[in-house]
């Protein structure tokens, strides 16, 4: 018999189906922050959400592709603003 966790769902552990609401919540937090403060940086989003740099970049990039945010600036000076 194979040991390991493949195919076993542990109670209280999020599965793939549970990830979309979490991502949507994170995006809503970013939108609220930008609407109140004018912009957000990757660093601000990362610290606020408690996520890794790569995860934060991916979420912000998705939001740009979805037409929710605009990019201003390059590299470390990059800011994300609400698309009007």
C-alpha cells in the first residue's frame, strides 16, 4: 500500500476548489487599499497580505490583465493604480 497524502483530504485543509474565493478576497483588499490611498506597491501589497513576492506579483499582474489596475513606473518605482 502506498503511503502519503495524495488523494487524501484532511479536514480543515483548503483544497484547489477553495483557492478562488481566497484570491478574490485578496484582490478585494488590494482594490480597497488603492481606492483609499491612490496606489499600491508590490511591497505594500506583500506586507499587507503576508504573501511571498512572487505570489503578490502574480496577483497584481492578473489584476492588470483583468483591467482592474494600471501600472505606473518601472521596477522598484512601480505603482499600481485603479483603472478608471
